[in-house]
C-alpha cells in the first residue's frame, strides 16, 4: 500500500505553488479589470466625442441598419436620433445616390483600415435635399464600436457656393467669348469697309473718270449744239455723283485722313459736323507736333478705333443734342496712354436705367479691340460724355526736325 504521508517540506512546496498560482490569478484579474476600465473609458470618450460632434455620427451594422445615431442628427438633418435607430440608412439616401452608397459600404467592409469618402444627398426633415460629405470606417472588429462608423457633414451651402462659382465662371467665359466675337465682327467689318473703299476709290472712280473723258470727247464731236449740251449735262451729273456720293461714301467707309494722324483726323471730323453743331476742339499739342513729323506715331488700329468712337459720339450728338455745345478733347496721360473725350450739353439720359444700345456696344468693342476701354457718362439734363482711353505707341519726347537729304 502506497504511503500518502507527506513530509513537511513537500507540504510547504505545495503551499508555495498554490500561493504562486493565486498570485497569477489575482494579476490576471487585475489586468482584466484594467482592460475593462480602459475599454469603458474609451467607450465613454468615444460616446462623448460622438454626442458633442457638430457632424452627424452613426454606427451601422454590416447591412446598413442604424445601430446608433448621434444627437447631432437633429442639427444636421432635423430628425430625432430615435427616429433613425433600427432603420436602414439606405432608405434615407437619394435614389440616384443609393448605388454609390451601397458600393462604398461593400468596399469599406473589405478594407478595414481604409476610410472611404463619398458625397450623397439625404432628405432634411423640412423636405429639402441636403448634400452630405460622408466618411465610412470599418470598426466591425472594434469592441467599442462593433460596426461601420459613418460620419456625415452637411456641405449643402458649400456645394451651392461651388455651383454658383462654376456658373459665374461659365457666364464670364460666355461673356468673354461674346466680346471676342464682337471684336472679330468689328475687325472683319473694318476689313470689308477698307476693301469696298479701295474699290470705290480705285476701280469705280477710275471707270467714272474714263466715262467723264468719253463724255467730253462726245461733247466736242457732237453733230449739233443740242447734243453737245446733253453730253455736257451728263458729264456734270456724273461729276456730281463722284464728288457728292462716291468720294464721301469711300471716305466714310475708310477715312483716308487717318494717314495724316489722329489729331488731323479728329479735327477734320469736327469740321464735317461744324455746319450743324457748335463744336470746340482741344487736341493735345504734343501729339499734334509729333504727328506732323510722324503721322504713324499712334498705330493705325488705335487711330481707327478712336476715330470711329468720335464719329459715333458726334452722330449721336447730332441726333439728340443739336442745340448744345460739343467738345472734342484729347490729352496724354502719364501712364503712356491718351484720353479721348466727346462731351455735349444736350438732354442726357439716365445711364443706370437705360440699356446699352448697339452704338454704345460698338464703341466699347472698338476700344477693346485696340487695347483700350470706353465708358459713357450721362445725367438727365446735364449732357453726355463719351470717354475712351488708349495706349500710345511709345512715350512722347520732343520731336526732332526731319533731316534734309543732303544731311
């Protein structure tokens, strides 16, 4: 029979072993309590962050069912959290955005460490659709969350501002394209005017001159005085057509006076209207002196644009301000530009309520085509002023006398 009596040493060894095991159990229990405390504190911290978040925070099951909804739901979309808990989140998404949301949820479930950002529309309690920025995170294995964490931020105002900005940019682009189109039209128009003017001044006028010579020959060789008088009368009428119609039309199509410089052209333009209007000219003397030596001091396109603006302004003054006084002023500016002003003392108009007519748009197009700008200022009863600013070809300096060939 086996002896079960244990020695004192063996008993002490067993007691020590039991004490060691008890210590291990107590240590494990302490660690578990610390872990439970840390987990509880983490949960409380997460709960506090969620409940105090300005954004809407929800915890979803893997099928999209709402397990938890933060109190901020009321601030974001106007619902009470209890109204959402237990519902499927996909039921509160715009039908067009639901496929995107479903696909995003599947992607998040397959990538636990990959937060996914999407935008979707959700209904507000007031019946309007709001755009939300959503961040999805897979916390299914997290003992605190145990689901899909969804963070919603209302970006409706930002999206509206972005859409307005895009629309504004598109409107500006359309306006710029329209402006470029008008400038192209002006350019083509001036090109056609010049071609027609050259045809009238050249081919047509030369043929008329040949006819005049032919009529002169027929007048001289007429068999009777009566026939000679008829040829003479025909020659006189043909000459009147050349002087009173062909040449003025050619000049209006393209003013050849521009070859003598802008100041000479503006002075000539004022002289043309002086029989019907009281006109006073105040043209920059420095430019006038320079153009006497170099008529091309101001580039041709700028000369033409300034002339057309002055012509349109004087035509309008002839229509609406014939009884008043008109001033044509041209002066240089220190920024390497010159300023052109045509002002009348006529009835004027309210520029704030009067829509811009074709003449106004045309003057602006001519100015912009030449790198300048044009504006019209008018007040009822106080007249109208057309103001245009253009760049000069180069800063002005005192003109040098033209050298003689022998020098």
